[in-house]
């Protein structure tokens, strides 16, 4: 992402608005900002600290997925969602 181009486009209204959830730099206890550009000053931008998809329903889904993974491991069965390093993910 070209943060400068995005900031300029939002500032000039060429992009109507944006919800920004993921950053290159994450603030640590307010010590630094997530960007070199002051996105927080723009009225057409909503910022979130990488929590945009965090909803109550996710906790139950995470618990079910972890339960499935642990049961498979305990039973010696194939582990679901195994990382395939040869595929690059």
C-alpha cells in the first residue's frame, strides 16, 4: 500500500472514505503512530487497531476450531488447517 497516495486521495476527496484496520507499524502504548501520515485527522477515515473483524461470534468459532484441532491431535487424526510450507502459506 502506498500510504502517501492513499492519504492524498482521501484528503482531496478522490476517495470518498476508508476504514483502515491493518498497519505497517503498530503503536506501542501510544509511543508512535501507525503511519507517517495523519490519517486520524481526516473526517472521512475510520481507524481501528487490527480489530475490524473482531465480533462476539468469533470467540465461539475460535473455541470450536481449537476444540476440533485438539481432538484431532489427541486421536492421531490429520490436523485441520495445517500450514503447507511448500505452498507458501
